[in-house]
C-alpha cells in the first residue's frame, strides 16, 4: 500500500510523488466510445496516444518520477487488474485517461472525476466507464456480483478512496486549471462519480475526460498530434505543480526548476514545462451551468454558523486543508475533532475545509503534521489569497 500522506513525520524521508500510474482507458476488444464514426480512430486509441505522450514528458522533465503504465498497446486490461497494477507499484498518484461522449454533438469540454456520488447527472460517467466490466470474461465471478447497471452496486465503493479524496480533488483542480487556462478548453469542472477503477486504488486517483468525441471539432482536436500534445502537456503541468507542492513541504526551498519563469514554447512542438500558445481551435471555457467562469467563494453567507474571518482574510496566508466534502458542516461538528479555527472555501460544489491559517510556512507544516496525527491523513498545506484558495507554492512566491 502507498504511504502517500503528504508529509512524513520525519521530513528527511521523502513521501512526495515518486511513482505515477498512468492508465489509458479501454483497449483491446473494448473500444470505448466511437465518437462521430467519421474515423476508424476510437476512444481507446486516443487515450493510449495521450497517455504515452504524458509518460514521455514525465520521463524527460521529471526523471526522478517512476512512471508505470497499465497498458502500452491496444490490449484488454480488466478494471480490476488496472487497480492491482497501481497498488502493486505502490503508486503515489493514479491517473486514468478517457474521452467522453453524449447524445448531443454540441456538448464539449473537459472533466476530472474523483470518487463519490453526484446526484445531479445520475452518475452518467460512472455508468459509461463501469460498463467496461461487461466486456470482460467471467465478470460475474471476478467482480463478485457488482453490476455496473445497478445503482445499488455503487454503495461502499468509496471506502478505500475516502482517505485520499482531499488530495484527489486538489489534483483534479490542478488538471482542470491547466486545461482551461493553458489549452483554452471548456472547463466542465471536478465531479464526483462512483467509478470502480478509482475506488480500488490506494492512492489519490483521478479519471480525466479529455473531451467529447461525439463533438466533431473536439474529436478532430483530440485526434491531432497537436491536440494530443497539448492535453498531455496540461496533465504533465498539473503533476509537476502537485509534486512541487509536496516537495515544498519536505524541503524549505523550491527547486530552481519550479522557481524559474516559464519561457515561450516552440510553437511547432509544445513544451510541457512552458506556457502553451492558444490553439487555433478555441472552445469557450465557461461553466456549462451558468455560462460564466465558476468563481470559488466562502460559505459565510450560506452557513452563518460557520465562523469565517472577513477583514482578516485580506492578504496572503498559508493554511492546512484537512477535508473535502460535498456538504456543509458546522464548526462544532465532531468531524473536525475539536479544531476551533476551521474555515472553508466552496469550489464547484465541493467544500474544502482548512485550519491553522498563518503567515509562516514552517507553522503551516507543523499544523499539517499535527492534523495527520489527529487522523486527517490527506492534510496538506495550501495558500489563501484574499479568502480564495491558491497553491502553497504560489503563496510562498507572493509572501515576502
């Protein structure tokens, strides 16, 4: 099992991102979705191409990270085996790459999925991705009666992943930010779905939907060498930033690689280390629900019982994110184990609870260790800027 706890009790023992498991969705006799059917290329081909590009970027630019693939060719791999490979490798991060589909060809955009249950769309993605089980030999015995078409089968799926939900959501946020800002794709947000493959991995896990192959423009983009390079670059940058935050908690200095300003990339070959120029095919990056960019906000107006600082929130601070939940909690809720200084930021319908706000990184690191000893295993240091959540790396750059 992975020891991915965000911080070691002994900081000389590195517990950051050492092994990343890359899972190209579908494969073999499971083609995934067929897109517009204008091409022979289907989901399994695009997910593999992007996964392999991502692995190449990791090996070139983060050679200290071990890359493990669940498949490197067009072969069938059961959902059960994908999770087993991740756990056997003692992965610190599991990324499953997919392409979406819908009945309306106008629907487009990128989504990152973490484990949970979203009643808003009746778990559409989970039903689609879990259905791969039905193509496997002896699936009735292999999955002990799990029926991807029966919502009752989803109960209990999230037990193993609950420990890692906080960090899974954080990494998913980083992925969506890169898709939206760097590649100018429509951001459909971070969602919770009861996914079998992520439920069985003992590490932070995210399933990424690169876009809709049923949208002709998006399908053309994802089939292209340029589009695949851009999407792989975006995911790489999210991994790099996630790793940099982990490194920041172990060492008191940010590596030169992460301090240097980004340089302009070669326009003909996107460099994942640098900013990516906007592709010629630019899709809107607004919220599908409101038509406007989603803005994180505090919950003070929604839950007056949760005491949040107002004027004191002005400025930049460090804090420790201890929980990510889909519901609001009062400050005296037992889930906080007696902490009195709990704050919260709402982002995309998820409530991210933090504590230990401070101007000192060392103080925040000490609070993170304290929170982990209290049982918040996924606790990690974040930044706050005027009440909004930013990365710890960005907070350190901005603080004197």
